[in-house]
C-alpha cells in the first residue's frame, strides 16, 4: 500500500470506478427486482435508492452540475429517480461509472471523494443483497489510497492500521497526540471510516474513537 505522502495518481478514480462497474453491474443484472427494495446501511434508503444516488452523483460530475451533496440535496436527486424504471436507473449508473472517472481524475483531487463514495456505496449494496466481499471487493487497494488522501484532507487523527494485506497510515499527526492504532479486517476498516455499522469483534482500535474516523 502506498505511503501517506505518495503522489496522487489522476488515473486512479477511473480505475476504481471501472472495477466497480465490472464487478457490481453483473450482480445487479441478475438480482430479482423485488430485492432492490431491501433496506441498506444508509438510513431511509433502499438498494434502489442507493443506486439512484450513485448514478445521479456521477451524472452531475459528467454534466458539471455539481451541488454540495448534502443529505437533503441527495434525497432530492433520489426522489426524482423513484419514478424511473429500474432499467433506467441502472443504465445511468453504468454510464456514469465509465464516463465520470477521467473527469474526477482531472479535478486535482477535489472530486476524489465522489469516486470513493461510489465504491463504498457498492459495499452498501452488496451487504444489503447478501453478496460476498461487501466493502472489500475489486478495487480495494485503490479505495485505500483514496481513503488515505481523504482522511488527510479531513484532518482525521493519525491512525496506523494493520490489515491482513499490510500496513496503512491514515489521517494526520496532531500536536501532542500520538498515533492511534487499528487492527481490523479489510471490510471493518472501510465500515469504520465510512461511518457504517461494524461488529466490535471485527476490529481493535486504541487512541481514537470510531466517531473521530468518519470521513463522509
């Protein structure tokens, strides 16, 4: 995993979104339509709603019609798409995965959180559908790079994380505060930093609280 000071790779958002396109779309296309009504970790949103949010966010990147992506504004986008046929929701999402990545990459890091959020929402969908590899699907390594960058932008307290695949440094060192330590599964790492529910037995955190780690 790249060190905390690694130079930003402008191609990384496109690779991450392509990986999610290739991994998630086949799952969605074989999922029975009633399953899209299942609740997710996002309060008040079904699987279909999460996918509608993902598609709308990517469309806004492509058209340049960005907003602040607050819960209220996101809900307006989702509500608009509740009248759409499911096929249209999935088509917008699929197109967005393939077209928004280069634009995010060219934004100098300003929109990298959109790419990371799309990948995390893929985990929300997998978890709700009972699919394997929720929050640790293809692209996990690239997602960790963006997670590191965003954690520093958000000035999260420094965390030295030990994962099954290696070590990862997140956040920034704050005066008078030693680095926190985290030992966790890959999925628990993403759940913690994304503010998703996580089983206490899936991680060991010292020197920080879970609430301090949330980046969205």
